[in-house]
C-alpha cells in the first residue's frame, strides 16, 4: 500500500465487516514535498485536494481488498469533503512534518468509509481533525449511464462558448496566457501540473483542452498531476475571470476542481460542476460535482496560507501605541501584481444540481477535453483510454 504520500501504517484492525487503517506520512518526503510545492499559493507549498484524493483512493482500495476481496473491481467516489484548515509545507525541509490519515468503516456493506486528517507535533500529540471526507463504493456503470443523458447539453454550451469567442465576446487563452494570470492572482503550478492547452472563458463559464504529461514521477494510486491538470479549470475561472474582483478578492474551495459552470449563491459563495469528456466522441467520462467556492479578502491570503510557525498577516497589521499613533511590527508584505481591475459579477441564483459528485482520476492518454459549465472543447486529439473521475 505504500506510496509517495501513504508511507507508514501505524494502525490496522479488521473485523468481519468493519475495519480501520491509519497511516503517518511525512510531508518532507521528497515526492510529497515536491507535490505540495507544485501548487504554490502565497509562495508556499500547499497540499491540494488532488494529493488528498490520491491518498483517499489508496486507503479506500486497501480497505476494500481486505473486507470485500470477492468484489474484484473497486469503484470509488470521494464525497462530502470538508477542509477546516489548509495544510502548508514548512520552509525547512530538514525537519519532519507529520500527518496522520485514517480510514474507518463500521460496516463495509454500507459502502461508506469515513476519512480524517490530523497533524502530529514533535511529541506525537494529535491535533483535532482539520479535514474529513467520505469514500463511497459504487457502481461505475450507473455513473456513465447517468452522465450520458447530459452530454448533448454540455457539448451545446461548448459550441456556444466557441461562438462567443468568434464574436470577440468570450476570451480565448493559450497555454502560457492561461497559467500566467493564474500564477499572478492565486496559484503557481509546476509545469507537470499545467495540462490546460487552451481555455475559452465567458464570465463564470469555460471549457479547456487538456494534454496530460507523459513524464512520470513518484509512486501514486492516482497521480495528482493528472487530477490537477483536469481539475483546475474551476479555480481558473473563479480567480481569473473578469466577472470577479480578483484585485481585492480570491476564491478557494476545499477541492480544487474542473468544470467551471459557477453560479453565485450569495455575496461570498459560488456553486458549480465540472465535466470531463473524451475527445472526439464527447462522452462524459468523469465529473466533479457540487464544487463550492468561497470569496475572501486578498489580505487574508497570507493568514490562511502560511507555513507552520511563521508570521501571518496579523503580525504585519498596524497597531496603536500608548500615545495613539500608529506603528507596525514589520513592513507590510509586497502586494500581488494582478491583472487590471475586474467588474463585480452580478448576483446569480443557484441552479439545481442533482448530479453525483466525484474526483477526477488519472488518464492513460496524452490529450482530453474538459468543460467547466467547465466543459469539453473541440479539436483535441483522441484519447486511447480514460478512467472515470470516480475511479473506474
């Protein structure tokens, strides 16, 4: 079961239909550390939902093989993610940074596994859970059947976005032009994670053509650089669209996903889904559903994404001395160099969403299309084999 992120089993107990497996991993492990720094926010390496998904699939697969070996194939849906605090890598890689991840089921016949993340201090003391999720064992055939009825709707929106681009109303980005504002506004991705080749975006809707890297590194169940390549479109829309105030705000989700059809729930929350389609046939082969973004003031970026033990934004804020004059503990950090100010997005009503949620899986091909409405675009090269986002 050992991978780059699932390193040392510290607890393993199985009953007739129940079980728990817990592992302790060091974020300073070379592959783990590199994966965190492949997704830099505020100049910090952040452990993304794509790394989390890889760990979830590893533990879920292990439990399934132990408790239901007769089932053979294991199809998993990572659902109900909740992240109370981001996991940021320390700057000093010479000191261990340990986390404990546990997967537990009281009855494997329920097809539900509970998963929790905790940090460990140097004395081995566990923190409160800072992230939770469920792993749901399901039937992949039913997912594909359900998605098939939506393919024409997604393809129609892709065609509409292309038409808007031809009219000069929608923006079309090349590979480099897409990731440059992304890095300036929010996330700087390593090259291996930069799968979007072209993006067409209009307000809070977009589609992208994806080309996956053929250069492998690390040992994974589902490589994070595959997942992130097809799952970052929603984050791109929310943090680079001219429908958002990207100068003063940034948007974050517990799971950075694909398909950016995002709608405003209120003044600070947005909701959307991501579809991943096979190039050529435009068959929906994966989906990330129920993505919820929250909008925060940009000044809080350094507070939420700061390495453990280092100063946060509160340490830089002006304070009053006894005479009432203002002073500072230290200089304010340099502001981000952002794109031109963008207009505020008009409030939009929440659309009903009843699709199953999931997490993109790795693909064994070079090119595919994705749609964030975020949908699949035309013209991508055919894919030889793609696994469902819910891990077919």
